[in-house]
C-alpha cells in the first residue's frame, strides 16, 4: 500500500535547515566579526567590502553551473558537495593571517560552496514539490534564514566575549559539515521519484487538472533558451539587481556604519540581527504571490527596500535607524521570495534552475561590486552618503521594472 504521508513536509524542513544554517551564520558573521578582523589583520573598509563583495559575486555567479549540475548530478549530490566546500573554506579562514587568506577562504571557497548548497537548491526544492502554495512554501523555507540570522547575533557576541572570531569560523565550518550529511540522507529531487505529486495530490486522481495546474502546464512548456530571449527575463534581471545589491551592500557595512554614527559595538551588531529577524516577516509576506500576480508584490517590495537604504542616512537616531532597517528587511524579504516565484510563474519547472542560475550569475557581478564600492566611498569621504543614495535609486528602478512586467503566456511555437 502506498504511504499517504507527503514527503514534501520533510522537504520543507530539510530545505529550511540547509538554507538557514548553511547561509545565515556565514553571511551575517562577516559583518559582525568585521571590526575585530580589521583590528587583527589591518584590513581597510574597502578590503572588508571587497572580501564580502567577491563572496557575493561567486555564490551568485556560479548559479548557471549550479543549475547545470543539478540537471546532471541531482540536488542531493550538489548540495552535499557545496557544504563540504564551504566547510573547507571556513576552516582555512579560521587560520587567516592576511587579506589574501580571507579572499581565498571566505570569498572563493565559501562563496562557491554557498552557491552550490543553498539558494538555488532551496528554491528548486520548493517549486519542484509545491504548486498551489508555492510562494508560501518558499517563504517558509527562506524564513529559516531570518530566524537563524537573528540567532547569529547573540551567538557571535558570545564568541567575541569568550574567544575570538577564528573560533567562530571553525564552529560554522562544523555546522556546514553536519548539513552535508543531512542533505545526502534526506533530500529527494521531485515528488515523482517517490510516486507522489506536487502538493501531495493523489497520484491516481483521474480528474481534470485544477486551474493552477493548467497554468503551470503552460509555463512548464518554456525552455531556458526561450525564456532568456523574452523582455520579461530582461526586466527580471533589473529586479534581481534591485533586491540583491542594496541588501548585500548594507549587510557587511551595517555594523561599521552604526558604530560610525555613535552606537556601541554590541548595539551595532544587534541591528544586523534585528534586520535578519524582521526579514522573516517579509519572507512570509511573500506568500501574497499565491493570490495576486507576484510581480506586483515584487514592485512594492523593491520600492520599500530602496527607500529604507536611503533612510540609513538618519541612523544616528535609534528610532529612525530601526525604521530604516525594518523597511529594508521587509522589502528584501518579500522580494527574495517574489523573485523565484515570478520565474516559476512565468517559465515553469523545466527552465527554472537554469534561468535562475543565469539571473544570479549576471546580478551577482553587481552584488559583488556594491560592498567594495561602498567601502571605497567610505575610505575616500569618511561617509556612506553616496552609496546609500545610490542604493535607493537602484531599488526604485527595480520597482518600476517589476511594475512593467506582464505574464508571457505560452512559449512561441517553433516553425
């Protein structure tokens, strides 16, 4: 007798754990450890931003390779290999003596490992296993990132009080190795491999497909080669830059900026944790894409994120700083979920991993430049005014691009 237990429930938990504990401790700890790394290794802010920027470039720019690897080797193998690579990089980072060591351990090995183990695999699992509540499921999976991100702040403060940043990176490496084992044992590519259907639907149901299934069957006809030739794909690239660049630029510089405007180190670190915590609400709010066209939710989110980036110029006031961080976090959270949902909604399952990989590869370059350029601006002018104004403009441009998108319908018929 076939089991009635829907394995997609396990997939949501496994994908959430792998994403949350795979990405957040590494991603947020760089900002939190940055003041101590500067003091110990003598790296300037352009260097701090450059290390984080190259990390951003690589974890996103390997996206196409990740998509192709998933098609060739399967999600389970790709995720396990990625976590092992991350662990190797962080063990090396724990012994860093120079900026070059940080680039090799954190940026190169860590970036490649994160790229292969977290974002694209988690998105792919969510949209492979669910349809009717796809946005909600992806939001729940990525909410783990915000939950873990909030826990990282007190954990890192404790590490800095009782030891140093090197021990912190070694502990995160151990977490990555644990996740490699979890992925290898529990990840399953699609419901079909277990004789199940998306959303846990009865595999023997002979009735006509539901409206959502009918729309998905149309979207599933798209190939990646067809999708990348559409104006919708070009607009999605703009949106990808608009949600990724502000967040990835602000995170590595936020602790430093808050200390610059007068907040104590522990409070400044706490703001990073607060931003991660509030982003949980945004990620869950991304579920609105199950009920309205997700590109409209994306437009509002990008405007909110951009305006929040500009609001950081007033961060010397605690209330205004919290408001700006809340806007950034909510906007990013909704955009983070809405972006893959729009891709899946427009172009379906067949093209998803490759189109997402291409999008992340292209936007990753801009995401990597943002932290480095912000650091250069501070080194030159002693202020983040120019970067934050620029990030606000980027967010608003993305909001306009998202508002202009319409569903592409069925792919063109080959002659």
